[in-house]
C-alpha cells in the first residue's frame, strides 16, 4: 500500500514548531468523533457561466462578468493555492461593495471576514491568536474570504504583498506593541494560508505593486443597469422580508448554496490541467509582445480554470486525490478573461478605461486636436450625466492613463498655461498613415 503520510498537510502548530523550534501552548482538544455532513451530490448537475449569471442575477442586475468573476474568486478560497484577489475600483454609489457582499451571502459565515479600514496591528490582533511561549500571533487565513469594505491602509497592503502573491504558505511579519511600561515590544506574526481577498474603494489609483496582485474590476454604470438596480431596490425595500424569502426559496440558489458546502467538505487539495498546450495557444493568441505582467496574468487564468473545475468537481476526471480540469474549463476561463483582459493588460480599472474610450477618445475625434481638462469634464457630463471632479481627473485619471501609455500631455502653443491631452492611439494611427504614404511613394 502506498504510504501517503508525507502528503498529509501539517497542522498550524506543527508548522510553528518547525519554523520556531518551540512547542505551542493552549492547543485545542481535537474532537475525533466529529460528525461530517454528507451531501447528496447526485442532485448536482454540471454548471456553466451562463447558469451562474442566471442564479446570481436574482439579486444582482447586469454586471454579468463582474458577478461571475466575484463568485469564482470567493469559491477559490477552497483551493489549496489558486486563490483569486479582486479590487473593485469606481466612484462612490456605483455598487462596488454590493456585488461581493451579495454573493458572499451564499457562503458559510464562518469563512467570511468583512473589514473596514484597519491598521496592520489591529488586523493581526483581531484575527490572530497570541501564544506567549513563542511570542507569536498565529493568524490562520486558510479557506477564508477576506472583504475590505473600504481601501485598507497602505501599510496593511504593503505588509500583505507576500500573502497576496502566494509566496510562502507561512509568512512571518514583525509588529510592535506598547508594553505595560509604555515601551515598544516586538511580536512575530505567523500568517498561514492564502485567503481570497476582495477590496472595494472609490480611490482609482493603486500602487503598481498592489495593482498587479489583483484583478481590477469596476461595476457597470450604464443607464440600463442603474435603472434596473433602482427597480430592484424599490422591490426590496417595499417588503424586505418577502424579498429575502423569495430569493432564499429559489431552488437554483438553494442548490448553489448546498453545492458550495459540498465543495468545501470535499477538501480538494490538488487540481491538475489536462491540456496545457491549449492554454498556451489561447493565451498568446492576442499577445504581440510578452511583458512581465503576463506572468501574473497567466497565473490568474490558470486559477480561473482550476476554480471552474472545482465548481464541477463531480464531473471531472480523478487522478489519485486530484481532480483534472478539462477543455471546457479552459475555454470557459478564457471567455471570462477576454471580457477583462484589456483593462488588466493596461493595469487600469475598467471604469478608467471606459472613461478613456467614451469621453476622451470621442471628444478628441470631434475636435481633432489636444483636449484641455475643461473639455474632458464637459464631455464626461454629456456621456455620463454627472460631473467629474477636477482634482480626480488631474490627480488620478490623467496620471493613470499617461502611465499606461494611452495619452500624452503637452503645453498648448497658444496658451502656455494650459496642458493639452492627446490620445496616443490617434497619434499612432496618424504616424502609421504617414509611414504607409512613404512606403507607397517608394
């Protein structure tokens, strides 16, 4: 018989002992007679993205890609190391927190951590368990869904970069606390596991090191979506009890909640992929020149593939203790990726990219010259029906677009006090036209 003792995951206390060479105290008694709930998996059927859109659409209108990706990201918490991190970036009142909070209600409460803004020290103390012997705060974030309802402090983001990058299974951090005499005391924090992290912020600008660790999403702000959301809000507030009962009694939604519990109970440790060649073909299909960021992008695509396989684990091939993602999972993952790949490639929230296309490009095509900020804000009001604050345009949007290479800024030759903004796509198209004329003349 095969000896699989080395394949059994170590407990947190064993990992702490291995790392620090000290036995931990206050070990919790293990209940060897735990009653595991058995689920009737025969009532589950293969589920595709379209099915998720329909089920999640009971309470979330439009935002098809956003709600599917958010659901898969939260489900990724039950993978070993394929967790997906999401950052919702958009102006206030656009539904940034609504989507993740609505979807996370499908998941077990004990697996969900919701936080507003907090400091690193507060986060570690709140979520951790202090061990006096090792002077260590143990924080176990395995199989957790961590939702920040406001942008975390910069320090917390900086200190969790390794966690978000999945660098190590146990990550050590140092924090300082005040002791009883008012002096500083250093403590070691040992963070185990990789949570699925989602944070929602009205701030549009992210440090590049954080941005590359997240899928950048923005809620839809179309008139149709807003209108349907208002109708749904009226329906909900008119009789919130009946509204909630109606949603909870929906058979497909109920079955999805039970499916999530069954997936969690299955405790799948490994997910393999059957056709890596197909992934290479589809990923490089629209990439002209590989960039460093693509290394993280392909990791996200692979995570999507694995989570889709996990969602249908009862209908996937088994390889020992692993399940095998098939061609359907690969194709479905790339369908999802295609809806957001452009903004991820440019390292921009979709809201900023759409503003560039709908406002700046359209305004430029109307006047065929560089635009000043006032012209952009005027066009923004025409398109979206609301004012764009000058400081937001100046401090966030323009620098992001310039960094991504979508615009250039230059001084107005007629008025040196003004800066004109020109889309680089228009400049490049004009240059291409000149080059074509030169070669045609030759």
